[in-house]
C-alpha cells in the first residue's frame, strides 16, 4: 500500500477538517467556548483600548502578531478549500501539499519568533542586561525560524507528503523540538529572575507570584501543543493528525503574548490596593491604648490617678513600585495615610 493510500480515509480527512475548524470557527452553540482566533481578536482589541500610552514598538508588535494570526486563519481556510472543494471526491489528492499549508508553517514560525523575542527582551531587562541568559534564547529562536523556513521551502519543492516525509520530514521534528525547548528555557529563566527579586514585603511578593503564575501558564500551553504535535508526527507519520495539532500552535503563542500584556493593569491595581483588600488572609495588629483597671493606677505609674491624654499619631506609608517596559523603566508611588 502506498503512502498516498495510507493518507486517505478517516485518519486524514477527519483530522484535517477538525484542524481547520477548531482554531477558526466560533462554537455558536456554546458561548463559553469561543474559538482561539476569536479570543486573539478580542485580546488585541482590548489591548489597543486599554493601553493607549504604550510605546510605539509595543503597539507594532501587537499589530504584527495580530495580522499574522489573521493571515494564518486565511491560509487554514484556503487549504481546506483546496482539499474539500477543489479536490472533492479525489482521495488520492490528500497526499498533495498545497501552497497554503507550506506557507502556514512559515507564518506559525514568525508568530513564535515574535513571542520568543519579546520574552528574550523581558529576560534581558530583568537580568540587568545579562547576555549570558539572553543570547541562548535569541540563538534558539533564530534556529527555530530557520527550521520552519527550510520546512516550508521543502514542501513547496516536493508538493507531496510522501516525498517530503522521506527527504525532509526530520526538519519539522527538529523545529518542534526546538520550540518546546525554548518554552521550557524561557519559562525557567523568567521564574528564576522573578524569584530572585522577592523581598520581605508581602504585597510585592504576591504580585511577583501572580506574574510567575501567568508566565508558567502561558509557557506550558504552547509547550504542550508543540510536544503533542511532534509526538503525533513521529508516531503516526502516515496521517494528518499531527497537522490538526500543529495549526493551533501559532494561535496559542499569539494568545499567550496578548494575555501577558493585558494583565498589567490588573497587577498594578493589586499593588495599589491596601494589603487587607488583597486575596488571602491577612493578620492586622492594631495598636490600642491600655488603661489601668484600678482607680488609683495608670500606665505611667502616676499615683495621682489621672488618666493621661490619648496620643494621636498619623503614619504616612509610601510604596515605590518600579515597572519595566520596552521603552525603559518608570517608577510609581502609592501613598497610604491613616491614624494609629
């Protein structure tokens, strides 16, 4: 049985249909389960509405990733049109590689590169300009892009899954492995740098824990997607199930970037709130004036029996919080005043 015959059937047409529908169609019957593309669009619009004062470079980054994600969705629909409309009833055509799929590989890599370079910049800023931490991330990111470009060119050249798998399939495996490695490395470095900035201030530690949690969640989703697609490609190379898991990878990266950017205001509000308003139990010790129970005794030991006048004190507390951004760093102060 030829590879093209193995590719036909429910294990290729079915996964291909699902891979096209899952990242791009909104499930109208379940409002709580929107599409991945719809979430990306919503987050991008929310960013431009909420962060109008962000530097121009940040806005261009969001616009670039958003446009690439929309272009990726169009390529997915184009490939579905070729397979299910133009080649309707021709099961042997499942072995053909249309230009839409080949270009999808490159577009996914571009989205991945933008996100990883953004994280590399965060690592560079948090580490105080440490190139020994940043350089490996940048080099692996460039290598990931090179693997994707070579994979796309080989698909254009062979135009057949059978020939491409025989001569250049290992390049896709290498690219997915590098992508998963990058997710682990960047998440690990960010967690290490965040933990190194912990202090004895409970409020600041809560903020750092929240940032660390967001980073781990975003990194784990993209890493799981890359590993799942790679395993399906290695274990089941004669069907298109691996493509069903590969298409959403770029959208997961786009959503992770937008989620990181859109949670900044929420974190800043958490910093500005009093400790008692933050989540978690907080023990508050309020100073009190103690009076002697006996008539002839006072706290000062004065035998006159007079109760001393209560001393009123006002405590001014100022918290300096420093934010790192692409344009540089800035410092904000939150002041709280209250009687003791």
